[in-house]
């Protein structure tokens, strides 16, 4: 009875560890790069790894500099284990060649803040703001 309880306890623990590892592996590699680099990475190191930032905000009187990078990632990029993609590919095989498999794409903006010395202090990842398409029926006719 005691051995069975310990087995169940260890099984649940291993399952929890495995699921948390799986969830972490689904995030883009940039997330773990920045998480591990807070307080350590410099502007030079980030630029070497990611290239020139898309937007730089360096106010004259501020002690912080903000860089922004924008990336378009597909479902395949976000699903490193291939679970979602495999399911869709299997479904398209069953449906036939007339249906085209299209992946969703996501746009992310990484906002990275450096201190006065050029060391990474914080970062965040947000979805890009996509402007809405104007509705021609709501616009005035000219």
C-alpha cells in the first residue's frame, strides 16, 4: 500500500515536470534568450544575435533605451514539437489534395529595455497591433 502511494506520487511528479517542460519548449527561443539574459546581456550582444533593431527609442534625458524587434512566426515556429502541425498534416491527407494546408501566422513585437550602461533590464513580447481595414460601407461616398 505504501509502495503504491509512492509510485503514484512519483508518477504525478514526473508528469508535472514533463508537462511544464513541454509548455516551456513551445515558446519562441527569443523568450528564453531574454529571460536568461536579464541583467547580463549588453546591447552589443543582443545586436550580434538579433541584428539591428527595427525601432530605437533613446530619449535624451532618460536613463533607459528601448529597442523593438518585430517577428512574424508561423504555427510551425511556435510548435517546436510538431504536435499541431502533425495533426493538421494528417487531417489534410485524409481530406484530399483539393484542400490546401495553410498555417496561421502571428506577429510579435519584442520590446527590450536597456539601462544607462547598455545592460538588458527588462523585456516583453506582445502581439503586433494590426490596423483594422476600413469598412467601405461605413465611409462616406465621394
